[in-house]
C-alpha cells in the first residue's frame, strides 16, 4: 500500500539519538552510528520524531510500505523493554489520542506521548484591579475545524489564513489579539485528526482561494510539528510563493 512514512537522510544524521525516545512505537534505532527505521509496519507515519532532529534529517514521504500493525508494535515495545501505551501505537485513521488516564506520573513515560504529560503550573495571581467584562471576539467565521471548512469558503478568499493547533488558543492567553486579529482561521490536531486529506485541502485553499499568506501556530510538543510539515507540503504542491510564518507556543503559554 502507498502511505506516509518516516524517511531518514543518513548523510545528515549525526547519530545523536534524540529521535529514538520520541518515536512512541520504537520504530527508530541507532544502528552503526545512524538513526534507522527498523521496520515499515512499526511506523505510523505521523512524524512525532521530526521536531527532535537537530540536523533536519527526518522527513515524511509517501511510498509503498507494509501496513502499520498495532499488534506488532505492542510486541516490539515489550521486546525492547518499553511499556506499550494505549495512545502510542494507534494508526492515524483510528487515533483516539493520548488519554490522561494512561499517564501515571509527572515524568514522561518511556515511549509515551509528550503532549499528554501531566503538569501542574503555578496559578498566576489575579490583580484586584483586573477589568471586569469581556473583549469582543476576533473570530470572524464558522466553522473553524480544518476537516469541516471547505477550501473555497468565502472567508478564505484573498485572506491571510491562520492555521492553529487545537491546543494553542487555550495555552496562549493573547491568541485572539496577537495572532487571530484580521485573519481567517482553521484549527487542526496532527496527532488526533485523520490528517490524510489535510495537505490536499490546504493546497486547494492556496490555489483556489488565492490566500495571501499562511501562518501556522503550533505547540512545542513534537507531535505538533506535523502541522508545520503539512503546511509546507501544501505550499510546495501549490507552486505559489506566499508569505509563510510559524509561531511556537510553549506548554506554559509562552510564545517561543
């Protein structure tokens, strides 16, 4: 079958091994000083390892490969001494996310999902003089989910588009004023959504709606880098040279 797979450029790889723990399925190992994909059926193609490579040696390609096999992944993780996580070996079409009940401590479990790591943050002090009331919403459209919006929707025509990870507006307090103001919005999650149609939809948005620019807002967790990859691929497929910007939001709400 033809599907998305991790591709490792051995010329760029320096064997640092940062990608190994970020692969929840244990599909990547350091062999002869290089990171290597050890079996096609262990790779789900989501690209959670992309953001951990300092040499940009890891990309996603579409090629003929064996089907992703959850049962084989589970056996493999047991064989290498990594406890299988309920969220760690689900294929993209059937992904059910990273349930918080699977996380047993504040430390990231081996092979687990960094985006599901539980943390307690100090609550900011509320100033007594804080303004009571609410600001007007900068959202100028509906729907906003990428899988629901048509690429030729009127609000995308000749628009500056903001493609945001689902978590970003909750993490970044000034999301609407700093990032959404004056832009059409689409939100998505590269970890939980069925993302196969997204590149094609984004490409159509660029070519058919003639959008002026594309800004991607993603979280700092590795799996969220898939959103950046999809946007870059869509721009390349469109053949258009439009302004492109990425904004990274930390899990504590800071703008990186």
